[in-house]
C-alpha cells in the first residue's frame, strides 16, 4: 500500500486501514515514512504501533503492528501543505510497489491518492497514476495499456479517454482505441472478476448519442464501427447509448461495465452512486492495482477526519482479485 501524497489524507488512511484489519481481511505493508506515521498517529490519537520491516516479514508483523517499508526519499510533509520537494517520495512509493509485485514479494498494489499538480511541478511527465503504472509495466515487458475502471457493487464504468482536456476528446476517440479498450475490459472481467461473458455497454459522445447524426457524427463514424468489430469478435457489446439514460437501476441491470467516452461522463454517476465504497481498478496490467475513488483532501489532512471506507473497499477488492 502506497502512502499517496504525504501531505494528503493517504497517511491517515493507512493508519485507519490497519485499525480495520479484521474488516479488510488481508495483510498489507505500507511504503511510507515511519516517523511521520508515528507522529500523525499521536496527533490524531490513533493507537497504531509502527514497525519497520522488509516485505518478507510483513505478514508475521501485521497482527501486532502496521508493517512499514521505509522510503529513501524524504516524506515528512506537513499535513495539508503539498510541495514538490516531496514528489520524489510519492513516485518512489509507486515504483517500489510495482517492483515488489514483480518480484513476488507482494500480490497486489493499493495506492493512496496523489496530487498531480505537485508531481508536475517536480517534472513528472505522466498524466496520472494510471499512465505511470502502465509505463512501469512496459519496462519489464508486461501488458501495458492501462485502463481505468471505477468499480462498486452498483456500477462499473470505464472512461475510454481519461486525463485529457474535454476539447481534445473527439480527436482522441478512435476506432482502434475503443476496440483495444473493450478487449482489455472483457478479458480482465473474465480473468479477474470471473465473468464468463461480460456485457459491455458503450455510451455515445454527443447528446442523445448524436441523434442519428443531427448532433454529431462520432457515433456513426467511430463508435458504431468499433462496436460492430467487437461483436464480430464474439463480445457482448451494445450501444452507442445516450449517456443520460444509461445509469438508472433498470438500465444498469442490462450490462456489467459501461464504457464512457470521457472522464466525467462515467465518473459523475459512479461517484454519485458509490462515493464512499467506489474503487479505482487498473485493468490491462500484469498485476492487480486498486485505489480509493477520491482525492488527497488536503483541507482535512492531519485533522483525524478522513473516511477510510473507499480504501478499505479497495484493499478488499485487491485481495479478491489477486486470488
């Protein structure tokens, strides 16, 4: 489990996840700054003993203390005060986590939230967590088209385009991208989630899914041909559907995953329905990665107010998928 941005709520969530270890039902070790975690636990009055360990000792330690693998870079950021000086520790936490699953010292990665602007200020060249994980996987020859899925018991959504400006979405939507994304979703829903024949529903890009070309032609020229190709390959795919009618209960019962054309088209309904227990799952990688479905919450960092529900859900799902 990574710490996320050390100035955000990630460190507090680490502590609270260990306190909820009976609910989590899986052991984990944290990649973080041990002294900073100890100080935070004292400040917000959480009884969490910290023990610095190597990964191979994490399981035996977990019942009595939160196992922490110390970082090389400084990570003692004051809560609520993000700064680029701590970006190296944030990045190290992620890269070392990938190294541990590659070596077999861990079975899955759970990441706490990062602040992209802070990393950008320090020279980080990836749009976000998801893309960086894909690059790390590519370095050792693993599958590396990362696909972001927001999962909850009520809804699973995959935005086909992710961290790009809305104005760039139409040009970024290609038949090839739609097809490759859907293939990965279908494969991992079978391999990881155990669905024999996943049902995928594509949203349209434009209002009313383009109204037969009256409100845009992306549905006719890009999305529908991709769907036809996927059907020819034997996948269970429907669409393009008007996005404003895809997310009520009766509509959700007809598919397993909704593929939306841009970030907010999918994440607004997902976070509205399941803000506290939604989980960010990265598909298309050679390892399991989950994350809470919220941000760094700098405004409440260090105040003892962070809700660990989404991190707990992410950890439980990571343990399930890693099996």
